[in-house]
C-alpha cells in the first residue's frame, strides 16, 4: 500500500505567499521555484525552522478485507475526503482537543502515511480517537497527527505494503462542477502512494479556498472526484494557476514530480490569497 516516505510529498501552488512546502523543493505551475499559495490558517515557518521543528505525521488507515476490497478510485476519493473532514472538524480548531497537534503538524513538514487493516486490526484502530469516512464501499479512518516517533501501537503494527487496489469497472467522467483531483497520466503510483498524494491535493485546495467556499464544500460532505487526466488536459492544467502537489521522490517516482493538481470551482488565480 503506502510507506511512510511516500506521503511527505512537496506541495506547491501558484500564487504569492509564504512557503508551505510539505517536503523538498516546492514549485508552482509556470513559475519555477515560486512558493505555493496557502490559506490564512496555514502558519508555516521558514524551511529551516520547519526542519528543526518536531515532525508529525497524519495517519490514514484504509480498510481492505480479503473478500471485499474497495475499488481504487473509491479509496482515493475517500482518503482525500478524510483529510478534509479532519481539517474542518471542530476538534482541530481553536481550543479543540486536536488543535495543538494539528497546528504543530502543519507548522513542520507535512506528512501523510497510509496503512491498511482488516478484521480485528480494523476494529482496534476504530477504538482510537479519529474519524471514519465512508465512500461508496471504501472506508478510511483518519487520526489526529502523531509524532514520527510516537505512533500508537495499534497503528504502528499495521502494514504499509500490500496488494494494490484494482478498478473493477470503467470509471465514469467526473460530474460537471465537481471538484476534481487530477492525477498525472505519466506517473504509475501504487494505491497507497496515490492516496497520500490526493490527500495533499485536497489539503492544498482547502488552504486556498476562502471561508465561504469551504463552508459550501463542507455542506456537500466534501464531494469530489479523483481522475487521471489525459495528457493534453494535464498540460493545460499545469498552466492554469491551480494548486500542484510535487513529490519529494523518496519512493516510486522522481523528486519534484507533479503528482496531483487540485481543480475546484473556487480555485482560480484570483481567489488564492496570502496569510
């Protein structure tokens, strides 16, 4: 599925803001080396300070039973929605019980780790504080960030590699007007790798939207689609001023590879704003 060094990809987007790279070197479409655009609730330090800060990771666990694994796209979409559900949860804000650790996680190098569970392992994971998000058949549980060296034993023992997910039927075109996380057609990523990457894309979209857009999205249950762009469309997307996820290149793909572009109706160059 996914390994720990698959999740901390570099997240970048067009716009003028403070740097908010997840890891490595960030870049924006059409503006080499430009810092990514983020929302006002992503208070990032300079790169050196982020590296020196205590590092945290956002754990996601996908349920994969032997007899009924979810479809690949369903799992990817559910993982992306899970990240958004946690970011919008009242416990992650203000004086909420998760607020401090969520701030610390965002203030260091952003990391996401996708693990898999079934049967008793899944039930035990469900007893830890977190939120289970349901897709068509997929189930993904997202947990508040944990220190890199402080995983709960129930999660630490879960496997980070396993059978990749299949697509049992052709995937329909995304519904018009629906936010889409577009995958790079030139990259071959495992399901776990892709789940982490679309989680980054969803988070970057969240940062870039204003409060009203966030509220509207949340009211839909964070409906979104994950699709692989055709080559011509991908080329157009890279010059559209939309948020781009760039991978640190620890596994599977080359450093700096653009993995996901977040295409939300509210995400235009004019709507991105600086903190």
